C-alpha cells in the first residue's frame, strides 16, 4: 500500500523549527515550535521563554506559533521585537536562519535535529543497522 501524502496545511516533522537562545539568556533550553503550542516570550512567570532582568521586555512581549505550515511571530510590544534587524509591527513568518531579537536578547531559528524530533516523539528512531 502506498503511503498517503501529507496534507499541505500541516507542517512535516522535518520542517520543525527550534528557537535557539543565542545572546542573553543562554540558560534557556532550545524550544521546539510545534502546532498547538504557543511559545510566549516575556518576563511574566507563565511565559514559555521567561526573560528575567530584562529591560525593554514586556510581561507578554511576543508569541511564536505554528499556523498550518507556517511559523508566525506576533509582537505585542511597541518597539522592541526585531526580525533580522527589522522592527516587527505585524505578524511575520519565520524560517530557519532567522534571528529574532526581544529587547537585548537574541534567538536564532533552526531546523530541529533528528535527535530532537525523536525525543519529542515526532518521528520514530531509525533502526540500528548491523
């Protein structure tokens, strides 16, 4: 039986992006960006990426979420969310290699590794070849 094609509106596991802290809060773990999970960034305790001691960062600063096959960044702050050195004033699509700056903190978007996808149970581990 032939495998069914993945519906175009869903993100494939190998398209999964990771939000990787680069500057500022290096104590944060990389975050897989998957459908159904909102990654909120800010200083509030309930934020997925909580930035402490953060001048220029709002309680709820911005959100990243997967919508269909797109990963979108929406800023709730007035002037301190940047995508690739451009101020974010409306929702923007993210791709691997993008840099997001939230106040003084930098994040990089990259594709998830196979190990990260297996750990998140998005794919099955490859069988050992003997």
